[in-house]
């Protein structure tokens, strides 16, 4: 797997995904629900990579990525389409920033137990359009290099590590984290458009990087 795929783990957790992780740290049972959330993220990411790898393996030469230098290759077309979609998403977030509101399901996480946290970890990976695009990119990369699923372990691990940052900060700083996390949660809720645009720009840079 190309090393440039690893930073896509940041995009995997950018947006409501990391906000969910922060909210769970501010609940009554932060460790239990956060661990359940991380398990959901790990399982969903591994399953997503396996499924997308399988899709590209089944399609085979019909969607062969080709060489990056081949401007007529499917890889170039897919890259251009992805960049176009990401630009549209970024512009949409910028235009609607004044009326942007966090998803309603985020607010309900304050009362979440381990089972709800586990389900949330699964859903924020498998149902987010940006994460689906990342998983497709990783699956295509694995197929292009004829790599085994184990080659995606660094990507899966990086995704889980980023998802675990709020919990790790809580465990290390405890009292300071207790007071800081609610403020961070509120900022992320009111500035989700900034996070979304940053994630789009990062994804675009990684796609266009040589």
C-alpha cells in the first residue's frame, strides 16, 4: 500500500466522526462507551476495506486503475471525479456555514451506553459518504498493488488511533480534560463546516499528490 494512503485516516475521522468521539468522552461512563465506539470503528473500517478490495478484485480489468502517467486510465478519471465532488462539498459547506447544524443524532449520544456507542462507531464509518470514498480509494490501492488485506492494517490502525485521541487525552489529563472536552465539543458542533472543508482539502491534496 502506498504511504500516501495512510493520511486518509485523518479524513476518515474528520467531521461528525471525531465529534462523536469527543461527545462520548463527556458522558457518565466515558471509558466504557469510548472503547465500544473504537471497537465499532475498527470493525467497520476493516470490513469496509475488505468489501471494497473484494469489489475491485471482482471487477478486475474492467476498472483497472492503470498507471498514474496514463491520462486515459480509469485511475485518472476516478481521481478527477473525486476531486470535483470534494470541491462541490467544500463549496457547499462554505456557502451554508451560517445555517450549518450538527446532525441531531450527535446530541443523543450524551445518554449513550456501550451498545449505542458500538453501533455509532460502525455507522459513522460505513454510512458517511466521505468515508465510503476513502474506503474505495484504499480498496482500489490494494487491488492495484495486488496486496493482501494485511497491507491495510497500518491504515486501519491509524484510523482507530485518531478516533481514540479524545479518550487518550481524557485518560492522560483527567481533570483538565473533563473541563476542556465540553468546550471542544461545543466548538466542533458550531464549526463543523470548518472541519468538513479541511477534510475535503486534505483529501484533494492526497489525491493529486504525485
